[in-house]
């Protein structure tokens, strides 16, 4: 007699070719954040073919799709998959290369979506067979990668539309090209960063390059600000805390002999703990205030984007238990995922939830990081991710 755990992996492996086909179709046809029109149409069409599936389109945003399976009394569990691509020119030469110049699935969202669709199929079969009771919602979320003009990514729009109002727990996975097949990152508590964006302007009088003493030079003032900004994480934070401030853009000037009157600066702030986040905001304000001592003025705007991803230990126990039973030889890595941002964190603020990172490195010796032109995955990771998601959902409903 085939064990339940073996049955899950067998069913997932039988879907492997379908998962690959879905993933490659999505990879060839990437769409940027808030523009995922054809992607969401494809998702809705596939979901509509699944017995018992209720499909909701425009779930908080025109390109957001929610599929719902329900049978009998029980809790409600959600599986989230992000669907958008990045503004990156692909450098791979495989036959499913992006068809669109400057747009690429370089973060694995095509794989996340394919696995989410696979989970919808397997869990539909489980409901039909009477193996589980309750409700599973499949959240296909747009715009994880980029905020709009209002500072919002896709998750808040779906939350505002009420997609989590009846949900008791939520889960997501993320491709991890830094880890090998058979390695999975599972970590309790803060695991990805708060994301804040800041914009600043340093103002002086400007003047002629030959007569700097007759005016005030914002570029000169910038030097002191830069030293103070980069000193925040090394001298104002405890070495035991995680935090980073990076300046990504400095813009000023029009001619070699003209001292400009303004310098525009943009950057990002990353942290885990809310208290550290507050300290970094305060210290950044102090750093820019130095220009007032040098005869200038400044404006500083800090815009929060994503909260820190906080993984629920109870959900993580279900994930780890599923991995141990389905793949006993796998190595579970209990380490944070880094200071990257993830708007799934909005969902884990609303209900208990967790994300795990799934090893997917190709065995070709090439370094393939997230958000790089050569990003790719070992597609043998697809049925593995499907098995873990499906088994975790089943365990949540049967608790």
C-alpha cells in the first residue's frame, strides 16, 4: 500500500510536465507589475477548468485572481503566488526566452504561479476524494515587485478587497537560486526586511565655479551627509541588529563651471525589527540636518513600502513537518532570507502565515541570482514545491 506522503509526491511528479509547460509559457510572456493582463487571463482560464473551483477576477486590482475550493466545515487556508515580472533584459538562450525586450521573469514568479496552479489541481482532487474538509483560497497576486504612484504594491490592494477576511492561515514559497535542490530555508520570525524608500533634496545658492566663496555649494554639503548616512548602520545600530541604508541615485548639475543650487538623492532603508526601523529614520533625518550647519537647507521624505516578513512558528512547523515526511533526506536551513523586501509580509501582518525558500539552483556551475539577466531554475524543483504546498495545506485543514 502506498503511503499518503508517497502518494502526494507521486501525484506531483505526474504533473511535472504540465508545471514545466505552464512555467515556460509564463516565462516567454512576462508582464510588468500592474500590467499582468494576459497572465491573469491565463490563470483564470486554467482555474475555471478545475472541478469545484470558484474563480474571482479583479480581486482588489484588475489583474488579481482568486480561486476558491470548499468542501464541508473547516478552517480556511490560503496559498499565495505572485505573478509579475521585472524590467530586465534576459540573457539566457533557451527556447522559452522572454519574447519581450527588457522584460523578464527574473525572480521566479513564473514558477510560483505554475506551482500555485498545480496546488489547485491536487487539492481539488483531495476535496473530491474526501481527504480534507474546509476551504483553500489560491491568491494570484499582481505587482509584488514594484509600488505604484500611491506607494502600494499588489498585496495591500487584495487585502483591502477582503480576500483574507475569512482566512485562518496563509503560505507562500519563493525560488532560491542560491540553494541547491534538496535545500529549503524555513525561519521563524523576521526573515525579510522592512522596505522604505527615501527622497531628499539639498539646497544651496549655487554660483559660478570660479567663485565658490560667493555662494553655498550643495555638492560640498553632500559630502558630509554621505559620511553621516553610511555611518548610521556601522555606528548608530547595535552590531547584533540587521539594517542597511543604500543611496541609489544622486542627480545634480548641468555644466562644468556652474555650481548647482540643488542636489537630489534617492535611496532605500532596510531593517528587520520595528524599533531598528524607527532608529534608522531618526538618524537619517539627523544626517541630512547637517546641511543647515553648512549654510544650506534640505527636504527629506521617507516612504514606507513593505513591512518586514514575519513568519509564524506554527505555520512553519507544518511546513517543516511536510518536508520531513515527504523528503526525509532534504536539508532544512534555519536562517533568515536576507534584507530583500517581500510584499507577502502585508498578508502575514493580517493573518498567521509563512514563506519558505525552495532551493532551485541549476547544476551547471553558473551563478544565477535573483533579479539578474541570466536567472533560471532547475525545473525539478517545481513538483517539489507543489508537494510541500499541497501537504502543508492538507495538514492545516486537518489540524
